[in-house]
C-alpha cells in the first residue's frame, strides 16, 4: 500500500481573496509565511519522502515546514484555470457572457477556456499514482489537486457539496492500493516544531 499525505500550500495574496491561481506562480503572502513558521508535519510524515509542486508557493511551503529537501514533481501542479485564472468565482458567475454557471454544473468536466478540467487533472494524477513505490509520501500541492483526488476516492462527481469538509491548513491522507484510491484520514494538523522533536 502507498500512503500519501497532501498539504495545500500556505496562503497567497490571491488565495486570501478567492482568486483562482492555477499556474500563476505567486509567492506566499507575509501572513502565509508567518502562519507556517515553526510548524512541521506530524509523524510519520515528518521523515518520509517529500515531493512538491513546481510552483513557488508550494516550494516555499515545503521549505517553511522543514522540508527544503522536497523533490519537484510536475504531476502535482495546480489545475490549469486557463481564461478563468485571476478571477474570483463570484466574478465569473456574475458575467453571463462567460457561461460559467453552465460550465460549473458540469462538475468533473468543467472546462476553463484554454485550461484543463478536473477529470484531466485526475488522469495525470492516476498515471503518477501508478508510478509510486509502496511507501509513505508527503506532497505539498494545491486545492484543485486535492479536490480532484478526493472526488476520485469518494466517487464525488464534483457537483453539489463535497462529501468531506477539508481544513486547508491540515494534511489530507490518501491510500493507494490495487489501483484504487481511498481517503484514509482528513484534517491531520501540522505540529509545533519544538514538540515534533520532543
């Protein structure tokens, strides 16, 4: 069995106000950096192999939680929001010319112009999952990636309310075995660096 703990990167100026970031390579905000300072993954994820999205906000998060050794993994990069990037969902819903409401109702097949759908994100993640060794991994990634994995693990079509309420400051742990993904633990908090070495 492969166990993978995903942590969303810390806050950026855009994430705080709800702008879709996608591939925009933004740094963490000062508040985002301060919120991660002195925090570490809990055991056993403090010492396992660590991977990070290539985007700056994920790499900065890895370094701040004591995992500057994280290897960059392109497969866990954020969903490409295409023409929707930089806009808020409220802005997109308010512009009838964009047809966003109909697109949003497609769930897994929501297709931003020039971007990728959650189903496409799942396809690249499936290829990556199949390549992993049977061991633990800590992955610093993005909300869109974790939601796509949760949809895969719970058969949620990404329509209506999600089956799980994630605390985006915490680890979300998945198990991959026999070509199947399941959600094994949710909202596993980071710990103080001092207590992690006690």
